[in-house]
């Protein structure tokens, strides 16, 4: 199962105790305090936060506050979400279960290709294995600043949109204005960066439009 899809299904299925297409027999909820179920709304709340763990797939969600409703949503504050390959740290998370997507505020993201990738807001599309980041986007590695960034985790490629600055060694690439674009591809421990966009860049640009 794909890492991002496992992550989505863990929140989507394991968290609310469902078993649809996969079993999460080892999933556990560890509240830091009270655990409350509102019978009128169907919303379960962990007001002091807690840890949600899927031991079978190595997934872990830790948050200072968690609320969820079966088949509808998961909301959390002061979040750390870990999968086998990705790490999400954010001020807040809103997971739309039917759409299989999550909105993060003040995100810090890391995986094998990006170190300390930050943005004011981000949208994770679990089914597509895509993350879109906007607002003061910057990464420690590769050294990048941009207005927006769309990352395809499976294809290991990304598209910076709007004004950007990219540094590699002594070389610097810059783009100015809303029409500026920079395509990045990760392979063999190296990054290929170009302003000459390949055909697949159009798909990444379409994903970027999913986050206003």
C-alpha cells in the first residue's frame, strides 16, 4: 500500500474503527486526558489531545487536541503526523474523510527529498500522493524559496510557482512574477532543476490550483 494512502486510510479507517479494504487490528488510541463522545453529533473529542498509533503500518499521530466524526472528519491542533516516509508537523490539521485530503496550517514537512520544508498552509491529497504548499514556502534542502510549491511524492518531482529563488552550490536560479516556474526532479540523491518545463509540469500546476 502506498505510504500516503496508508496514512490517509489510517486516519480515515483506523481512527474511527472501520475496516474497509484493510484491517487495523493493532490501532490504538492513547488520550492524554478525557475522551468524550457526543451521542447527538457523533463527534469524539480528546480535549487534552492524545496519540493515535497504527502499529501494523508504523503510523503515528500526536496532537494537543483531537476531534473526529466517523466517515466525516478529523481535526487536530499542534499536530505531529508520521508515516514511514513523511513527517508533518503543523499548528492544525483538518482532514476531510470523503475527499481523502487534509488541510494544514503552519506546516513543517520532511521526507527523503525535502528537509525543513515550511509553508503557511498546505493541502495533502492522499489518493494522489501530492502535497501543495502556499505562503512563504521555503526549504533547507534543497535551498528553495517560493510563493507556492506542488510536490508529487510518488514521482519525486515538484513545481515551484510564482517568484522563487533556488540555490545549488554557487549557482542561483531566480524567477519573478506570478508566471515564474521552476521544475524539480529528484533521482539518485541529486536534484535536477530547470525553468524549461516538461509536459508533466502542467499536471503539477493543476494540483496547485486545488489550494486557494
